[in-house]
C-alpha cells in the first residue's frame, strides 16, 4: 500500500504473480474442493448461486465478437463460446492461459497476454465479460477501468460481470484466509504450499458500482444473490 492509501505497483505485480502461481489450483475454489470445501450446506448454497450466475450469462446470449477480461482457467470462457462467434481473452498469466486453452480447445479464441492496468482496447466488441476481476481493481482505479470497458464495447453491446457479494462472506474463501477489514482493500492470500501474497480484494457496493458504470457511459443493473455473488448486466449508451 502506498503512503496515500492507494495500491502500489508492487502490490499489483504481487497479485499478478499470485495468480500465475495459483493457476493449477485455482479451480479448487470455484468447485469447493480441498481448502475451499465449506461443508455440504454452504457448498450447496454456493453451487445453487453459481448456477444462477452462469444462467444469467447464458440468458444474454452474447453473440458476435466478444472480449473477456481476466479469463483465468476458463469457467466463463467456455460459456461465452456457446454463443460468441469469436472471443478475445486478455490475461496476464501464461499459466492461466495454458489451462484455459486446454479447457476450451478452440480456434475461435485469441489470447492476449497483457497487464489490464495498462492494456487499452484496439477496437470495440459486441460484448464484454469479466468474472471475479472487478474486486481486484483498486478503488482509485475503478473509474479508469470502467472507461476502458466502455471503450471496448460497441454502443448497445452486451456487458456482463460477476464478482464477490458485498457482504464479505467468510465462507466464500478458505478458512485459513482472513478477508480485508472493513475499509481496507488488501488481503493476504495463501497457496496450498503455504506461500503468501498480498493482493487487492475490494467488496464493491452494488449501488456505487451502478453509479460508477453510469458515469463511464455504461447502463448497468447490479444485483446480488443471497450470499455469495454480485453481478452486473447492461450495455453501453449510444
Ligand atoms: C480471480 S481470477 C478470475 C479468473 C476467471 N475470470 C474466473 O472468474 O474464474 C483473476 C484473473 O486475473 C488475472 N490477473 C491478475 N492480475 C492481472 C493483471 N494485472 N492483468 C491481467 N490479468 C491479471 C489472473 O491471472 C487471473 O486469471
């Protein structure tokens, strides 16, 4: 953390390194395996709410040329490919991209290795999607990120994002990882082998997010499931 309370470039680099190192164990979190197994009741709630998220994305039926930011191992990539004609997927981690490529096995996907805090779109797309990326964007970079999203989306194009619920639900992660204190946007993440990294984890308020999207030229409805997820659907104003 820099002296003025903003997130330093070193911390953003540490977060990128964390995801590179975590790539091979990443899906344990979404699939509630290993350290992320929170028992049958919480797991069942997680899977039911996750299914709702996937259905919300499916309902948009994003066609044409779609952009996915921070695609990771491909949980959302494979759903997008049900309807997209082409997909451009931008992530900083070659390890994540390798897993994604193996999972979807698709010539229609163009992978771009880039730092999303510096990357700018070279064109506008028919749809833009990002899963569990927004909570890694520091508060002071949120407006700039949303402006990048607006620049990447054609007027009338479809936007979808999904992320962590604003209630900071402890069972969303593993019991050995403490969520940030209220007001803080950094936390320590641990790999299965015990290595630790500082990362950004901001739990955005849905109303604030909708307002910031509007300011960036995006009309977005932000909703939350009962326990685990926040999601936005919308478009870019013409
Ligand atoms: C929480 S994962 C989300 C993956 C996937 N979208 C999902 O929902 O499962 C965050 C992703 O952001 C990527 N990432 C981290 N820092 C990045 C950066 N500075 N630029 C681009 N991608 C970054 C990681 O490699 C990782 O794939």
